[in-house]
C-alpha cells in the first residue's frame, strides 16, 4: 500500500515539475525576436527571412522547425553563427 502511494506521489511531483517547462516552451519562442536580431546585424529582413523565423517559432517536439529555419537562413546568405542564434536561441 505504501509503495502505491509513493509511486502516486512521485508521479504527481513529476507531472507538476514538467508541466511548466512544456507550457513555457512555445511561449518563449518569438519570430519577432529572430527578425529584430537579424535586422540589428544589418541583414535585410524580407518575406523569406520572416518565413524562416516564423517556422522556427512554431512549436514542434522534434526541433526540426528550428533546424529548417537555420538551413533556410544560411541558404539566404546569413552567417552560420547569426543563423544559429536567430533560430535556436531567439525563435
């Protein structure tokens, strides 16, 4: 009986601890931050850059959206380090 209670309590603690992390991830993603960062570095932020930043900011579990943003920005001529920061840290 004590074992079931302990497992139940541990499960509740685990859910309570992970819920804020899961809920906060999409809210911290910002296409605007990505775009402003690139604009401040002197890049022209047009529709293709906006689309890449929007793609990175869209929440996905696999992380492929951010990788797609990175590849798109590098293909548009954005420096590797700048694209990495824009897609992985700001968006």
